[in-house]
C-alpha cells in the first residue's frame, strides 16, 4: 500500500444508463436505489420533475434524467429505477433506465468536458471518464438538481 | 461547559433581553414602579448569581447598574442619559456573557470607564434633594456609597432587606398581589428547559405516528367489522392529544421575535434624531419556533430600514404637516393557513423615480423596459440583490445587503413578501408565512383523477352541482360564476387551474368548494369530495416551491403523496385571469357612485306584505334566507311559535298582532341569522325584490318601522329589523356575553344616513356594545375632543363635508386618538378603497350590509385593544 503513489486516487461511482448513455454518480452522494412506485404527478411543475413519491415516510422529488438532459422520447416499457440522493436536507430521486455496478475509477483517466459536449449534458457534467468500452459522463449531483432557477424564471 | 455556567448564560441572556425592553418602557413611563421593580429584580438576580459563580467583572457591572436603578426606585428622576448609560452597561454585560459562553471564562478587560460614569451619575443623583426617600432609606444610602465595592456581601444582605421591606407594606393595597407572586414562583419551578433538538425529534416522531394512525384508520375503514375499531379509536384520540401537546411546545408568540425591537427603535431614534413610536399588534400570534427563528432577523432589519430610510426627520415631517413623531406599526395575525406580518411606517414612501434610476444604473432593466412596468413592479426591484436607494450609507442600513437577504430568508421558509407604498404616506411590507410543519385538517378532493388536499380552515362550504339542481354555473365570456344565495361567486375548475385534463364528466356536475381567502370568496370546482383527514404538512421541495397553487404536500393514510392546495395561490391566479374584468367592474361601480350625488348607493329591498295590504320592505342584504315551510311543522312552545330548522329550534316573530301564523299550507318566512342562531319573520306574501335608491320620506311613527318610502310607485313601510331582532336576541346575548353593563365596550357610530344609524344602533346594542350615533365626522371628532372615550369607531366612508378617510387621518394625527381602532363601512368595497383605507389607518373594512362581518370586526378590534 505504501508503495502506491498518493496521486493515484480511486473514486467510486454508481453507474446508471439513460437512453443508452452511461452516467456515473459519486457514491458518497448516493443514498439508495429504489424502484419508484405510486408516483404522484405534480401539476404545473417543471418538465424535469417526474413526480413525488413516499419512500419510507419521506417525500421524494423524482427528477427524470432523460428529460433533464433532453435525451429524447421516454423509453417504452422499461421499468425505471431511481437513485436516491439528498441535497440541502431534501430527498430526491434521479429517474434512470437502469442502474449498473459500482465502479472504482482512477482520477487520472478523467477528462474535462470536451468543448463540443451537448450543452444540456455539459451543464451537469463534472467530467468524462474514458472507460475501456465506453465513455462515462460524471454527474454533479447539485448541478443536475439545479432546475429551480430556470423554473422560477419561467 | 460547566452545567451551572451554561444555565447561567442562557438565563442571563433571557433576562437581559427582558431588561432591554423594560428599560425602554420605563423611560416612557418613568413613574411606573412595577416596571422598575421588575428590572431591578432581574439585574439583582444576575448580580447574585455572578457572585456565586465567581465572575467578578460581571458582578461589578451589574452592581453598579443596580445601584443607579436603586436610586430610581427611591424616586430619582430617570433621565434619558441615565437610561442610555444603563443600556450601555447592559450591552457590556451582554458582550461579556457571550464571551463567557465561548471561552467559559470572563474575558479580560476593565470596565472602569462605565463604572466611573455610573458612579458620576450616582453622585449627581445623590446631590439632588431626594424628597420621596422612603423611611427605610435611612439605612440604604450609607451602604450604597462608592468605597463599599469590595465588601459586597453585606451590601447584598442590605440590598435584599431594602428590596423586601417595601414589598411587604405594598402587599396590603391589593391582596391579589402575593397570590400572583406565588403563581409566578410556582410557574418558575414547574417549567423546565428542554433542548430544541429533543422537541424537533419528538415532533418528527409524532408526525410519523399520525401517518401510521391514518394508515391504520384507512385499513379499518375498508373492513366492515373489526375488533380493532375500538382500540384504534382510542389510539386515534391519544395521538390527536399527543400531537396537539407537542405542537404547543413548538409554538411561540411572535412577540418573542419582537422583543428586541423597542430597544432597537429607541437607539436608532436617538442616533438619527428622530422621534419614533413603535406600535405592536398581535404579539400573541403564535408561530412555529423554527419559523420564528428565521423571521427574527429579517423583521429587525426591516424595522431598521423603516426607521432609517422610511421616516423623515421631525423637521421634514413638520414641514409636511405630519405629526413630528414617526410611526412604525408591526402587526401579526393569522389568515387561513398563513401568518401575516405587516411592517408599516408613515414615512415618505418609496421613491419610484430613484428605484427606476438605480435599477437602470445597476443593469437590472433597461430604460425602455422600466417605462413599461407598473408602480408595483418597479417597487419590487428593492428585493433585487445589492439594491439600496439610500443616498447616503449610514451605519444602520443602506449597504445594499438589505431587502434581498430578507427575501431570501423568507423564501427559505416558503413565505412571500410584498411591498406597498404610497408617496408621502409610507411603506408597508407584508410578509406571509405558511404554517409549515404543522398538522392541519384538510378536505381531500379529487379532480382530473388526482387527489388534492384543501386546508379546511379556508373552506366555508360545499355546494353540490347537479343537473337541474338549484345551483348552476353561468358563464360570462370565459369566466364562470355561481349564483349562491344573494351573491355571485367567481368559480374555476381545479383541473383548469392546474392544467390537468378534465374528467370526461358532464360540465355541470361535481362540487364547488367555497373557499374564503382574506376578504374574498371564490369557488373551486372539483369532481368529488372524498373525506377529511388530519394531514402532516410537509414543505414543498425547493424545486416545486415556485408553484403558487400549492403550499405543501403530505402523505395520506394510504401512503400516497398528495399536494396541498394554497387558497392564496388560487386567489392570485383567479385574480389574474379575471383582473381586467374586475377592474372594469370596479370602475363601473365607482363611476356609479360618483354619478349619484346622494350618498347612498342603490339598495336591494325585499318587498313583502304582512298583516295589512300595505307594502313593507326590508334591505335584502340583512336577510339570510327566504324560506317557505309547511305551516303544520310550526310548533307552539313556551308561548312562542317555533319551527325546527336545520337541527335547531328557530323562533318565529311577527311584525304585529295582525300577522297570523298560518294553520296550514305554505308559510313564507324571512330568516335572519347571526351565524349561530336564526330567527324568522312571518310574512303573508313576498312581493318583489327591487333595486333602488332608498330615501325615507316620512319617519316612522311606530316602533319597528323606520319610515316610509316610495317603492314601485307605492308607499311602503321600511321595516326596522334591528327592532325585532333584539326582542329575541336580547336573552340570547345575555347568556352568550357575560359582560356586565359597566365594561360593555363603547362604539362611536358615524353615518350621515339616518337609515343606517337607526338600523345599526339596535343591532350593535344587541351584540353587547354601548352605541353613540352621530350624523357626521365633525360631530364625532367634537365628541372625542370633548374627552368622550370610545373603544372603537365605526364610520361610513361616503359622507358630505368630511369623509371617512379624512376622519381617519384626523384621528391618526391626534396622539389621544391615534390608537383608536376604526372600522370603515362602505357600500362599495373595492381593492382600491381597501388599500386607501388601510393607508389612512382603517383597522378593518366592512361592507355596509354585512352585519355579521361588522360584529366580528368589532369584536376583533375590541379584543385586540383590550389585549394590548
């Protein structure tokens, strides 16, 4: 262990897939993963808000990542999963198509957002990881939840 | 930290806050020995505890302050400098206490400066001949000389003797006094300090318990027979009580957040050379402590702002013809599920021009944009970050970290803030805070397939819509109205308001939930009404808080999350869509009033016959309902005709002996009701309803008749309902209102129309008021100037010579009547007149025929001034 260089820091991410694209969320921010049930629609809410649900007595606001990132039409039939996160004392769920394994990634393989990255993704991404087979978009939890400003302005 | 020390710090902080307030009060009423005693006792306790805990610096300071106050107690005049000095000492003590809290020991430093000043003051007082020195005083002055400072033990002893001796003989003057002290002592020993976290946790657990109980109730509801029913009922009751108890522990009067304000205003006044009166109303309004903590700072900030920017200097005020003393008025009250806090001053008002210039210079808007904005929109710029129009940055405010911070804090708790300003008359800020985290009773409704909760507090009634039913929806262009009794109720479908798809039901079916918000009522049409449920209000996620329609969300017994409808939001949206219409209607109403040179607007009159072929009439608005009952259901009880009506016995009254209660067939009745009880007038026939200007041409000769007027070309007797109602009401009110004749609140009624004076006087008398009625504002003012005392003034607005607005301004300008509550009566109630009325200082606004409204308003005003 001591022989390891200190620069080589491994960050752990929970991976998820939305519309075929893989995303990674810092594991420290992830509270739980659950199957959303009995979703209550919120009339007049921003399009990104998929609804509210009761998760063990807490009210969780579900954010539809597909709509948040403008990743095209809603997937059909696929049972969606939600990744529970917390921000400023409030509970949120990020609605994704599926949740994959937890990966430990070397910070060295991480790159800043390429300049031609889709602006919707760039807005919430804290960098891109070069995986062997695929690129993993790292999601900044606070930024992906940052929809209130736009909603208020609207 | 040492437990003892911790306790000392908390206790001392609390005591010091009280001392602050009390000292300012004392300065205003230097002869109030009670206040002084209170302060003295607090400071004395601090001093005593310091000695015990070995805190020499605090002890010496407290002692010096106490000595000076001791002098006041023995009759030395309390000068402003002396009070300032004591306040400075208290401030120093505060600094030391907070250092003590951080470092667990007294900070280094010396207080020789303050002590010297206090001593000098003491010397000054001593030199003055002290006539009113009490007999026991012969001992005290010797002990209180300066050289004695180190020998404090003996001083303490003497001090105590000093303190207790005068109390004993005082006790003879009122025997309730010792009892009160005992109560205080008892209360002190029966309260304990609990960390807030414990309460918070308890609250969370109770919320969970409520949810679980709701869940259980939901399960049992679906079973016909269940052995769980009885124990569950008991559990439910206990939960309800527990919940109430825990809620109570969290509630604190808003006065706690205001405690520091008198001191702040006093210091500011001195610093700025302004004379400022701080009025506080509704200090007892209770608020969740969490919310209270968050509004405390914004409130202080806004009061500072008002004192600094809002109010003019005495010289400027004099030049403007305003009273020299500026006024800042804080008031709090509950309205629906919200607490409303208003901060109003009577200063110069916001300068729209300066706000415009500043907004442009800060790049918040372009010149072109700003020209398009309304006054109100421009005023809202003051909430923009970094915005301040103070020409000069003072040390009090004006650094631009002002209103935006205030708004942020209020946003955080899901509240709203609004500003209204009238140039030259002042600014008022209206803060509305939802009762978050509370548990409320709500009506669960369904619309467009979704369920919603409507706070029951704001629901006044439910109306069922059915095809061919009594109630139907009518449309004017795109807006819907419901004819409900004698009013048109603006209504809107909940699905429409929320942008949901309407259920494929017939458009004229469903329920109208009549919601009252502030002074306006409106109907919300829903598909069905499911049940009422106690719900735990959870704040909306910050991502959804921008939706004005919802005030929060909750989890129902079946586990589903639903939204809580905010009547405020609906009112806003409804107002938005019908704003233009409303404005047009208002303009029309105003124009109509102007066209009429006579004072009264048209009155709807119900024309009927009773006892004689001659027509009789009564203002329609006084009548709650018209009924026709089967004459056989009329019963005779205790010599009176009664009828069973809506589960109650309703007495029937006749205009005179000639009116016969029918033996069979249909008996028409005019029902008058005060909300709880009803009484019905027996008539032979209802002829017509006419809208016309009421001019009584011949005064009445017999009791119960106001006079005669021409209606539909026929001479018609105008019936004085006020005469008949007390006949029955008299004995009702005796039971209901326990006030003796001595403490009956007195009302000054000002109305130029004899009709209204005659109509209202008996009504108010029946409601337990002493009424003095005069025909004009001048006469009213003359009475007041002559020293007559009234608890509340009720005045018409449209009057010749001096109108109601001018009257209110006159009252406000006079110190003696400045705090006298004024309730305005008007036939035209529009947003504009209400706003103007509020400006000049009307405490309430009631439509002319709204008798229950008037009585409720009076009661509120009288209760408030009694409590103040």
